[in-house]
C-alpha cells in the first residue's frame, strides 16, 4: 500500500542518462512510498555547462567529483529559478523505507526557522546537540561536525542560494557540505540515517571519498574541517557549553578508538609470538 503523506514536498533526484537501472530502482522505491520526484539529469565532469566552468579550477577535482558537484548545483539552481521554498535532494543510489515521508514531514515541522540544510542520509558519527525528538523516534540535532555523503538532504531556497555562491570549488560536494561556515549555512541533521544506500556503487557520488585532506597533482590541501573559522562557527552555533561537551565526547571517542586499535594490535602480536614459540618447541621435540 502506498504511504500516506501529510503534505507535499518537492523531491529532486540526480541521475545520469546512461544509468537507467538506477533510475528505475529509485523510481520503484519512490512509487512504493507514494511519492513523486523530478529527475535532474546529472552532469558529466568533462562536459560541464558553460555557466559552471569558471567555478571549477583545473587540476583540483577529478572529472567524477566535478560532475557530482555540478549536478547538485543544477538541483540548487532549480530551487532558486523556480522559487521552490525547499526540496529533498537524492542521489540515484538512495534507498528509503516505509515511514520515510512521515519522518520528513516531522523534520520539516521541527526545523528551526531560517534553516538552510538538513542532512538525512548518514547516521551521526560525532557528538551533537539534540534539538527535537520527533514522534517517529528520530532526533533532529545540530552536529559538532556534519556527516559525510550527499545521498539525501533537505535544502531550503535560502540554503540553495548560499551554496551557489560564485566561489571556486576546491573540494568535492560531500566535503563542502560539511563546511557550513564556508557558506554561512544554518545546518542540521537527523541523528539516525533516514536515507540508506542500495547495494551498488553510485556513479554520482565522487569516488574515492572526500572526507580527508589529500594530495591533488602535487598540491597539498590542508584539512578544511580543522580551521579557526570552523571553530568559531561551531562555538557560535552550538553554544559554548554544548561545544565543550561535544569536544570532550569527540576526544573521548577518538581515544577509545585508538586504544581499541592498540589492543587489537597487541593481541595480534601476542598470538603471532605464541604461534612462533609453539612451532619452535615442536621442532625441537
């Protein structure tokens, strides 16, 4: 049975012409939920529209990353040009379960006035400040660090205008959306992932993941997630007390992860030593 919607909301999904299978799978999923969506024809990185070429400096991003970013920019442009108040943007490997539309409506109802961006596709990894417990059990929060991936997110008209700011695109889209201070985005997210991934490699998402700083043809880029601008922005948005609380939790998580790796390494070394010792003993007998 098709899912009942509380109210209409615009859904845009990004898909290349050649990826017919992904398009059909996503449309079947949406149809099962009783939802309609408009397709945004994805851009090939080597065939950028003329109006976008000046935003992508040569040698910075791979063709796949450029195409992915430009495709999302087309979705944001549609919001601005058609004066759409907000939209849910999906990539073509998105997967949604029953109750999806209900949670989206709950999220929109609970979102603070003036919101720009709401991440709904990746479960939180870092600490957050909870803002509202939704009837469905999901939690709307402000993250101390926005999760990676752009498989699914809500973006307002104002947020789209901010993301279309005419500046050079030096990082992939799934990293730039993690830098709300760069675009002055009022950014939020669901603590629990609402949009999953179908078991296939997306041809839209940039590969490899752009979550870390990297070498690009001899040019080293510092990690953009660790900047003074980001620090000031997070303190202002989270509030100083919540920023300290999130910082302590994030540091504790990192220490715990490091200790777990050390314990596993020590266990591996111990097992290898025991095995070697037993073999030597057996050889002497």
